[in-house]
C-alpha cells in the first residue's frame, strides 16, 4: 500500500502547472495518481456489467461507441449510454460514482 500522505507533501506534484511543469514532472504525476484513476474507472465499468448482465452491458457499450467514438468524453456519457440502451435508471448508483 502506498503512503498517500507523502503524495500530499511532494511540492513537485501539488504545485505543478502547465506553464512550469516539464514532461518529466508530468510523467511523475501520472505515475502517482494515474493508476488510481484507471482502477476506479475499471470498477465503474465492472459495476455496469454486473448490474446489466453481459448482453445489457454490450448494448450500452455499442451505443456509447456509436455516440462518442473519437471524442473526449465524461463519466456521464457512458452512464447515459448504459441507461438509454437498457431503458434502466440506476438512481443511487449515479450519485455514488459521479459525485
């Protein structure tokens, strides 16, 4: 388990800005926080598959790619695609993972 409190006090990461950060700084920041973002995103995708089943999940992903292929997207975009493709409204799950 990593020491999250050490991440807070590393000024290179906390104070990084696009104007002053180098490529090396950006790579270090990605190494520290990037894996957490990817893991959380994967958890959300797995949650959809569990809630909707394999066929419902596939319908949602098909609609998602049809609407957003090649675009910069948000969590809301995949959430809405899953809802519309399956005519399912998750209610509380949205508040938990998008808030």
